[in-house]
C-alpha cells in the first residue's frame, strides 16, 4: 500500500472526502502533523511558530508537561461517562470561584453550543423573544448567531442579514442588529422594543476593543430596561485575565459563556449565571413550561475537565498574565517598528493577549470601520509571514506563554520581511 507522506497527498485526499477540502475552520492548503510547545509542523516537515494556537485554547503551548500528566492520570480511569464525575465538578467549582457572574454553570462541548443555550436561557428567564446582537459579533454557528456576522452588503440597522443558507425568515425577525461601540443606537432600540430578552456581546469583539465606558453603558441600559446582558467570553475568558473580561473591565453580565481555555485543548465549553437564572435548567424548581432542556454526550467530559483544571491552575500562578501581556506588547512593538520603518500606514487593534493589524489610517471602532484600505496588502503580509515560519490566522495573532526569546527574534525578522514585501508591491 502506498504510504501518504507529503502534504499534497493529504490535501488531495481531503478534497475527495471533505467539502471545500477541509474541516471548515482554517486554510485547507496546510495539513498540520504535530505540535510541540510554541511550534507546529506540517506534513512536509515545515516548522512554524504557532500564533494560531488552535484558535485560542493552547495558551500554554502544545503538550505542556503538567497538562499532559493530568490527562494521562485521568485516561485509565475513564474517558467519558455521560454522568457526573469528580473532575467536571471540580472544574465547575474553579469556574464559579473565578468568574464574577457565575454562581452555577452547565457544560457543553463547544462554544457555539454555549452561546446557543445562553440565548435560549435568556428567553426562558425573561419570557421575551428578541435578541440584540452587534454587527460583526461572532457567537458560534446557531441560526441566531449567523445573523450579521460578516455581511457583504450594508443594510440599515437593526435589520439582520443571514450569513448562511438554511435559516428561516422567522429567525431574522427575532434578531436586532446594532453597531458595536454605539450606546446611543442600543438605547434607541431598547426604547423602541419592549420584547428584547437579552443583549449578547463580545467584550472584545473579534479584535475590536470596547470604547471606554461602553461595557458599563451596556450594563446600565440593560438594568434600566429589564434586559439581560450576555458576555460571550469564549475567547476572552481566562485570557484577558484569570476572571476574563469581567475581571479586566470590572463589568459583570447576567450570563456568560466560556470555552477554549477551560478545556485545555479538548472539546469543552460552559455557560454560567446566577443560581436564580440557572434554575431554568432544573425542572423540579421551574416546572415543565419554563424548563430548559440541555444535555450532551460529552458535556463535562473528565479528560477535558482534567486538562482545563490544570491549565487554569497554571494560569493562576503569580506573573502568568503579566508575562503574557509583556509578550503581546513586544510583538505589537515589533510589528509597528517594522511597518513604520518602511512607511506603511497601519493600526494595531485588540488587546495585548489577542490582536492584529489593520492596514488603514482610520480608527477601528466597529465592523464597518475595522477594514483594510486594501485587502491585498494584508494578504501579501500574511503570506510572507507564512513563508518565514509564522503560523497565524489572516485576522488574528494569539500570543502564548510557550513563546521563547528565540521565537520572538525569529518573529521579529519575519515581520521585517513581510513589511518590506508589501512596501515593494
């Protein structure tokens, strides 16, 4: 039998059995063979410094020895049970201890599930149907979340634009869309509609920071109008700070969703809120009419819980977040210096723990302004980085605690190559 050894072989095989040749996540033109620490290798043996980190969960790097030890300790005890288990309960306790809005949590297997249930929970608790979300905000793959995530055409707010086929018109009718960082627009919608159950927001929308006072403004408006505030902390939870965006910005939502880091690289996510809100998952308290059914084969999986617990324990140690922010600032400074040296206008957008560049002279406040003046410039920049051993998303750069000084020096050189490349075009 012919043994597939080259990346081109794997790509051809993927095209035969996977729509668009991939899993729907990342560039199907690269097939990753393995990861170790801050590096990944493709099937041709090319080595890269990993700034994708699995779209966020591998904040400690690949194969961290303490996380591996925790997983290997749990493996012989059982891989999944579809029942309560000690590791899952311990993880729930750790989350409740860390995250301000969480008195109780429920586990699911993915962030998209968590966001879907958070929306449903808000409707169950309030008895209202409409949801307000922000244009460009990402909340998974549910029908509600696939409204005005990345619309190609501009329409008047609050009209929702579906981003996917297969979504009934009735879903669009229950969604209200607002520009991010515009409190006046939110206030107008809340004043006009008395049937809004919740506002769902990313505290850091993709890489667009909330303007000073914006998140507290949302909190105040929700309190005034009797609307729940949902923070989607799938990305920001345990990244911006140990207590996530809630700790970092000092604003507490009614419901939050968590994922990525809490599973330590395994499929696990959660939603949490006060005991009063979460009681809608308990039929014996709220009765059949108000009960929110939720179950999942891998919810609270002990392997994922063990990996998440150890990851969180390591992140809680003194200096972890200071070091992560130092690494992020260093990377930001390196990019700006390289681009300034060749006179390329740009904005670094995001937080030190998650950011990227927009090649524009404008300010990036919302979905419509966070754009490249010429998308081809960004494409050239990222292609050159890949050629020089940098593995990242076209629109995000995730620092990790696994990065070494050598990694940073190699990255600096790659930034300089990429800057010169776009300057010559």
